[in-house]
């Protein structure tokens, strides 16, 4: 049983809804205090309230993942509030559904800065703080099966997520000597509030489910459970790994 003096601290981005919110709540159940982040206020305070009801200390911050200085400032704010960082969950991301031939340079920069550049430099800053503090820790990046398999109109998003998967391997190899484990979760379609509108089309929903052998979408709670495992001591010999949660999609 962790005491208030020994509780670990997790920093979860994109925590206002969906996977990020579910992950923060699961980590609170695992005994973490939480720094939670989102692009804007929105429902982040709903997450914070639920976390406090679970007995976690909470620090909330708002920043754009495209702004590296803001990412680092938010991290330092979290450390000032909660004392340390033991786990980063790089979850925040933006979607783009567009044919490769129609992707503009502005589209490319907008998505890559949010989904890959920001995640890289936030992980770098976390690793530096862990090194300075003299303790190891864990980083879990949230990628996607779009980074493993190709699908029409998802090229830019898929390329960014493929980059995140390889970024995970590179960081794991470099930071192993610091006792910093870096792993990745790659979900297929997850049923979240942000997906409700796109899945309202019966034909599209039928197509998406038809690609998954288990015949259903995943849940945010299942992704959260995977993150909790990779961050736990039980996964102490796991680093550089991508845990695929896809109902069998990539086995086809």
C-alpha cells in the first residue's frame, strides 16, 4: 500500500475525455497522483473531480502539443505541484482523414507537430527530469494500428503513428541505462466520444467492425488497462515494446 509520501505521479496528456480520461482514472486506482493536460479547459475539470474522488492529488494544465516550450512549462508546473514525475502517458493527438494526394504542407505540419514532434519533446523533457532527479520511470506512448497497417485516407496520421512506434524503440534503447522504460500501445478503433460522429454512419461502422475478427470496437478502459500494465513493476523487463490492441485486425 502506497503512502502519500511514496505515491507515484503520472502525467497524462489529452485527459479530458476518451482514452486519456480512462487512463487517468485507472492510474488513480493504481495509486498514482495525476497531472492531467488538455488543449483547452472543456471537460478536463470533470476528470480532475473524478480523480480527487478516488483520493488522488491532481494538477491540471492546458497547452498545445505543437508548442514545445508550453509542453516543457506544463511539465515543470506538474512537478512543482506534485513533486516528481514517474510516468508519462503521451496520449494527446489530432486526427486527419484526407487522401494522400490532397494533403497540404500545412496539413502535414499541423498533424506532425501535434502527434509526433510534441510527443517527442515532451518525452525528452520527462527523461531529463527523471535523470536529474536520479530515479528511473516509465513512458507509454499511445500510437495506433494505423501506424502498422495502411488504410485509405489515413496516410499522414498513419505516418505519424508509425514514427511514434519507432520513436518508442529508439528512446527505450537510449534510456535503458537510466532505468527509464519506454513502451507503446497501438489500439485499433476505440469507442470514444470523439468517434461517435464518424461511426454514426451505419455503412462506415459496418466496414470498420468488419475488419476486426473479434467483431467489436475496443474500449477506452481496455487501453487504460494496457497502459497500467506497461507502467507497472510487473512489466519491469518490458521496454521498447508495442502492445497492439486490435481484436485481431493486424493478424489478418
